[in-house]
C-alpha cells in the first residue's frame, strides 16, 4: 500500500498492520491459561474429546484476545488509551 505525501510530493510505502485490541482482563487471562492447561493435560491423559477445548482457552488466554468476545461485544479489561 502506498500513501501520497503532499508535502514532499512523493508516494511512500506504508506497511499494513493488524491491530488487535485486548478484550480479556488479567484475572480472566490467568483463569483461561490455568484451565486450558488442565484441560489439555486431561485430554492427553485420555480424557473426553471435549477436553481439547482447552487448546482454545489456552490460546485466547495467552493472546489476551477472544474472537467470541469481539463478535458479541464484551470485554473484561479496561480500554487502553
């Protein structure tokens, strides 16, 4: 993507970046990581198939971002300015 700079009369390359706002607070983040690890260990040890959902909990906890919260409009953390 290129953007035209009117002051210099030149086009400059602009990198596109995906900016994801965090929507999970610190307490929920820790809970997701702990529960996610526990469920994955249980799944590896022969637990039920649904225990693999711990992978999603672990991923969303590590990223501090949950796509379901984004879709349904909720957050458990304060808005960063």
